[in-house]
């Protein structure tokens, strides 16, 4: 199989490239050259935001294109139109954010979508931009040759957002740790390597259409995640489980100041940890344990001296130590 990966050096792109190489695929990447590419790939240079930025793709044919773009949909629109006659399938890694707020608990791929998206739009809001990317892919390749991967929370090695790296860094420091409860709060996420393997398997099976792509509901709990973080980082952290109402009463922001966590029972938990993924499971999704995801991410971080890359277009995450200490009464 011949894969064109747009990007291919960070997080989802890097994991997809490595998985394709392991399968023996021929891999071409197009990127700006700011980060090193994996050995064994054909590297093309281009900036999709610049005039003439797609010139390197003027020739060539591929069995699949994988695109993770999350800014102005116009970039997807132009790329997909250019490649429609020379690639068999276009895989766009979208987001569950494309569903109209707030989706019902257990929502599937037929749930209503956000309004105001356009395939050739400039950058607006994240949800509209991702839906615009979907529209661009389908508009150029048609519904039978486009695959829309609506990912939720993505964790694992190479993470450049900072959610799991923050928790690993916090538990590595040890001492009392504000652990947001309840302990049994169900989480729904996908390891980036499981996401990559599913994408490549879907290409081989010629799948099309939209898929919610994260683990089944309750694949892990908040306790299982943080207990694993505490174990792999040395076991010196003391998790102090704290009720949601105490955390919210202290003005702490879910999801950002306490990454991954959102309180139970509300719209955010239903949207982030309550999707129906039965279609993806039916079509090959397999999810590794939370222990493996946490362990491998920690090993990757240690290889970087604990300093993880972070996307410039994402806000910093994590809780101020002084706020944590105040809530814990230290």
C-alpha cells in the first residue's frame, strides 16, 4: 500500500507513519520540515498555508491520504481537490466536536452536527473547522472514497497537547496530589497507536463514512488512570480523592486545569466520555490497557528528559501548585 501522510512528524501523524512502516507500506510525507521524519519515508516539503505550498504533490499516486489538519478547512479543500484523481481514499482525522452541543449520552454517528461549517472556509472555531474539513474531503472524494475519523480524547506517546504528560509530571513530583473524583468516573479515550492501527486497517478494508473513534465507554476509570500514573512514576505520589463539588467550588476548570477530567452527570462528560463507538468496534477497533498507555508514555517522556512537545495553538494545561495545596488544606 502507498500512503501519503500530510504532516507525519507529531502525535497522530507520527504514530500513523510508524504503524504504516511496520506493515511494510510505502510512505510519503508532506510537511514543512520543522521536525525530523521517520527513517524509511519519502519526505516532501510544503506549507499548506502558503501560495504554491502543494507544489510537491503535483505528481504521484497513492492508495490513501491521511490528513489531520485542524485549522482553516480551505487547506483540506485544496489538498483533496488536487489529489482526487490520484489517490484512492482520503482519510480525514476529525473530532467528536463536530456534533451539535450538547450531544445526547450515547450519541452515535447520526447525531446532529454543528452549523456554520464550509469546506473552503478560513479558520473560525475548532468544531466548524473540523466539520469543514470533513465536507472538503467528502466533496472532493465522494462519500464512498472518504473516511471521517471522529476522534475523542487521544492519549499516548508523542502527545503534543499535554494532558497525560501533565499527570505523569505531577505524580512524578510526588507528595499529596489532588485527584478529581469520583474514583469510578468512567473515561473514554483512544491510545494514539490504536487509532493509527484502526485507520490503516480501515484503509485496507476500504471503509468509508463517519466513525466515532475512541475506546468503549468505561474502558478505564479516573482511578485506573491516576493509579497507573502514580505507579509508573515511582509510587511517591499520594492521591487524595476529592469530590467534584469541592473542586468546582474552588474555581478549578475541568479538562484544562485538571486534564482529562470533567465532572459526572453533565453535558461535558456525555460529550467527551459518552459516545457510542460500536461501529468502530465492529470494524476492528481494539484498545490496549490504560496501564500500557501510561507506561509507554512515561518511557517516551523519560527519553525526552521529561519535556514533552506542545502545540502552539493549544492552551497550557495543569493546576497551579498553590491552588492544589489550598484545596487540599496543606
